[in-house]
């Protein structure tokens, strides 16, 4: 992987594939550049696709204390490597990061996000507050295993599957980035959709949800799309929070092809 320096001096590792209009993929909780590789390979025949390890993950560095602004600067550093006005696709909390970056002024051609895990409403905000408190207690105690289990549980992974995952090599890789769950938690604030801040998102934005996902997630994505000046919502039939690359790839290809003209005009 190649590396670039973020504004605070942190090295951010990235990988490029393909040629064409630039697209940056932003991973969600516990994800790395490798997580986004299957989707990147599907998009590479039509786009110049960049995946990267968010700070604290994979081959990227980290610097304390964490701040959302530092992650925005990381994404800006990747966008500078790409040049122009790249399109961006963010998964889960990576979608929240992409939105925050665009609201802060990151030049973006087109933006797509998949189920940023906002939890609006009184019950949702209370749930988020409880999860945040439990997560920080576990991380403060050095219990990475417990932090990963908490995340998987609240995202709907069955207990028997979590038990099987613990026996697989994947579990250690999840534990290695468990501390970044606090970063994603910070990105989501209190769990509400920050409508006032996102009024500054000028890019045309596609907000995607899965038809087989929780009704609360679909409702949150619709609320998010409504809060964006140029947002629209699309439900992908049969999909859950674990979005199949072969399903989302053609959706993104159709949407991001418009950036060919956006890029030439800018």
C-alpha cells in the first residue's frame, strides 16, 4: 500500500485500482481497506478506485487525542492524492464520516452512503447513550474482546454466530481495531441526524438502505435523505447491513458515472 501524510502528520495507507473517474471508498466500523477490496475490484473496470485504512487501522498510523476533525483531514489527504472532485461512498459510520467531511467543505463530486447508524428519536438516543457508556467502560478496562462483542450484538449479529466468530482468525483482526469503535461512536454524536450541519452538504447524495434491514434503519436513512439539500433515498431489496458488493456495485456505477460530467465542468 502507498501512504500519504494527513495534516497532523499521521501516515494514512491507501491503495488504488483501475482507471477512470475517481471514487473513494470509506469503510465502516471495524473495517479496513481490505474490507472494501471486493467492491473496489468490481468498480475498477470503470473507475479509479481508492480504498484506505482509516486512522488506527491496518497500515495507517494514529495520533492521540482522537477528534472527528482529524478523520476529516485524513479523507481530505486521500482526496488530494486523487485530485479533482472525487465521488465518495461510505459504509455505516464511514458514511457519517463522508457526510461530515463534505459538510466541512471537502470537494466531492457525488456522494453515496449506506446506512450511517444514526438512532434518532427518544428511544434511539437513549439506546445510543447506553451503548456509548458501555463501550467506553470496556475500552477503558482494556477489554477489546468485550468491545467487539458489544458492537456485533447491537448491530444484530446472533450470539451463536459471535461464538463461532471467536474461534476464527478473523476475531483477532477485529480486536486489533476495537479501539476505533470509539472513533465511530464520536462520529455519530448523540445518535441524532445533524440536520443543521448537514444543510451544508452540497453534493448530490444517494442514501441507501437494505430492504431486509431493521425498520428503524430504513426510517433513519429516509430522515437523513430528507435532511440533505440534494439527497435521495433508495432501498435495495433483499439487502441487510451486510451489503453485497455485487448488488451495490452497479448502483454506484450508475450514480457515479454522472461525476464524469461534474468533473469536466468543475
